[in-house]
C-alpha cells in the first residue's frame, strides 16, 4: 500500500478521534521522531480528540508525560495517557490478588493501590512487564517458583502480562520486549498469560470509552502505531481503523505486505498521517 493512499481517511465515517502509540510514533528513545512534534501539535489544535496508548511498562504514565514534555510535546494531559499497568492494578484489586511483580522498578508505583503489596504473605499471581536489565535468571526462576507454589496451595496459577511485544525500537536499536520472557513462563508451566496491554480489546476499550462522552464511536477512531500486531491488528479487531507508520520498529520486509494483517493504511510517519486526516 503506497504511503500516499488516503482511502482509510475517506472511507467510512469521518475521523473524530485518534489513538497514538508513543514509542516509534512520537519518539524513538530519547529523541522526537522527525516531524512528530509539529504533527502532534497540528492534530491537537485541530479539535480532534487524541489519546496516547502505550504498552511501555518500564515507566509510569507520569514518567512518560515528563519525557514527552522535555522533548517539546505540548498540550499533553495525564488522564489521556493509557498504559496497561494501572489498568491491571485496578483489576488485581477487584479480584483480591496479591501479586509477585516481575516488572521494572520504575513502574512499581502504578501498583501502589494494591493493599499489602509488600507484605510477606504468599503471592496469588505473577505480573510480568518489560523489566529490561532486571530480567535475570534468578528473577525468572522466582516468578516460576511463585506460580508453582500457587499450584501447590490448590490455586490456579495466574500469570498476567503487561504486553506480548516481541521487540521494540529504542535509540535506533531493536530490543527484546516482554513477550519472549512471558512465553518462557507460559511454556514452563503450560499456562496462558492474561494480557492487559495492546493488542487486547479490554485495553483499547478503555481509551475508546474515554471518548464516548464526546459522542465519538469506535468506527470514528483511528489507531496510528508502529507495531502491526499490537497497534494495527489490535485496533482493527476492536472495531477501529489501524494505520501503520514506517518509523520505530517497522520492518519493510515483514510489515509492508504482512501475511495475515492488512492495515487500513500505511504511511511514512505521523506527519504524513496527520496531513491526510486534516486535508
């Protein structure tokens, strides 16, 4: 699909809401992606509703907000940033779980709402996120043994994951994401993790619901991301348009003509997408 094609804009209902991935669309590591600053500001100033939806699980939403602000992104609002950690934390409280956290220390504040989080009582589940350099052999074994212990106590071993990404782009390099580590725990215990990040519908539904008060329906929303599975397929499965950018983790050999996912559109970058929407 050529980057100049704008059929995804003109076909169907007019676009009134946009979901934006952060890493790979707005920034790559500690740098704004060329053109993304102006494109983001044009989109916000147009009156179209914008939400940031990210699977980043190394940092809190406030950390993400602060970094984007330092890079020059203006008009950001904390309550319009959606990430899997706070969504999962609320669900764990609802279910009465006491989790063992295999996550990056920087994201732990998102789980502070869980009662007795740091108690010495036995955990009832394991939560895995992108722990990055904190993924160690000992750490993985501790999570494995925690799940085994829940089985011994007659409980169903519950593994929750903040994402299933295989890799992501940071400072123009590709890095292993949480998906491979989650798969190792799934394989070792023959269980299936419950996903609370993209591409799960429950995650996308939270962002869609935030636009409902403005009378915006999911078929009036487009998701723009660099992950053809997590961003594009997830959004399309949830009833929205999914547009892939050729920045971030995009790989032409795999994504341009994906064997199973046909994006609503493919564009060079956020700037091209915004120009099409506003034209």
